[in-house]
C-alpha cells in the first residue's frame, strides 16, 4: 500500500508539472500572438502592453499617441472547432466611448444621445415631432464626427468612423413604438475616401422612409 501511495503521489506531481508547463506554453504563445496582432494593426513600437493584474490571460494596451487611454486584448481559443486562436480587443469600444464622453462634456445636445453598440457601431438617437425638425440633430451628428476626426484620428485611419442617425418621429401613427424609428448612416465611403453625407441627402433618405411608414400607418 505504501508503494502504491508513493506511485499515486508521483503521478499527481507529474500531472501538475505537465499542466503548469502547458499553461505557461499557452501563455507565451498567446502573448506572442497578441504582439503580432498589435504590430500588424497599429505598427511596431507604437504601443505598450503589460499583463492585466486582474485577469492573467489578458493584456492592457496603451497606444503611445493616446497615453491616457487603455484597452484590453486577449486570445480566444475555440477548442471545439479547433480553429486558429483569435485575438479579441475592446479597442474600438474604449475609443468610441472616450470620444462620446469628451464630446458630450463640451457640446450641449439636449436629450439626444450618442451610443455605441457592439453590433451596430455608433448611433446618434433623437426624437422629433416632424421630419422637418431634422436639421439640428443632423448638425449635432456632423459635429461629433468632426470632433472625433480631430481628437481621435485613429478611428478614421482604421475606417471605424461611422455614425448612424436614428430618429424617432412621434407624429407617425403606428401599431408599435419601434416602427416610429427611421435611420440612415450619415457617413459614406467612395473612391476618394470617407465623407459626410450632405443634409439634403440624409433628409431625402429619411423622408422616403418616413413617407413609407406614414403611408402604411394611414392604411
């Protein structure tokens, strides 16, 4: 029995050593994959990274051009699909939210709201009584884009500076409150790069959607 006890203990020690070895190996590989992604996306020497003290399998990253902003990276392993590891980051969310916070501190947009949704990106939401009241909210949306271009040019460099104008027209009679919302993206990409749609273009797009909803509500 004593021999079996020693054998069992030895096996447990070996298993622990193997587990620690592979965990360390995976950590080293994850760190290498993260650095490789950051080098490719932002460029070598443009950032600093360190292990997150709160989550050991995650890294805190700071771009040298934006020293006050920190975001995170981690490596996702899909063990079921056995696919290649994927580097995940909250870079976009962190920079969007910083831009929104700073813009709101210096601009009065009333009850309007600029929000970030992981699936839908940046959205400027407002409620109006008539489609003819659109101009003020369009101007506020454009002001945010211009602010972000100036203060956070990396969002433009990475083709992330999109903004959707999401408008609720309270005078539309519909069965659902959800159906009162009309929306269009006020930034566009053409052969010359990214540009902001004119007010006339945005108005015509939303007016067409408004007329369609209004007509259906009348039927």
